[in-house]
């Protein structure tokens, strides 16, 4: 894909959360796409070649652990960040084992998220 902007894919079934992330990231200069299911997220990742994927864990057709594993197994080079309502320690461990680089509990701290994205 041809673009100087960093591409971020948000995989989130909650339309309000997805839109809030999209607006925040777009206002910071990122090129943002949104998918609302795991399958749509996998298709979008193949098509868009994002630099970062922010993925919810609880999705209507799958779960983010499976999506993260499939992205990693497919050779997707994007930084994977789990963005989830699950904040317990084993959820973080499960996310890292599935191939995510980072685990962030909702509501996501915008400053922390933006700091993570600067390094990408």
C-alpha cells in the first residue's frame, strides 16, 4: 500500500468504542479503518496492511485471541494490541501468548495508547 500515514486497523464490535478510537486516532494523523467482526478484521488486515491492529477480545463471531493468532500465523507484521474489557492478569498472559504485543484494558487511556503508537 502506498501511504506516508501510519495505518491502524480497529477491530471492535461496539460501534461507539470503535468510533471513539477512530476519531481519536484520525485526529492524531493516523489512517484508520474499522472492522466490527473477527472475520472482517482478518480480511481488512490482508487488504490494508496496517502498521497496528487494535483488537477487542470479545467479538461476535470469534475472539480476539484467535484473530491475533491468525494474524501472527499469516505473517502479518503489524503491531498487535489487545484492547479489551478483560483486565485480569491471565487475560494479559493469554493475549501475549496469542501473539499480541500489548494488552490494554478498557477504557483505554488515550495518552498511553498514543505513546504506544509513537514507537511504531
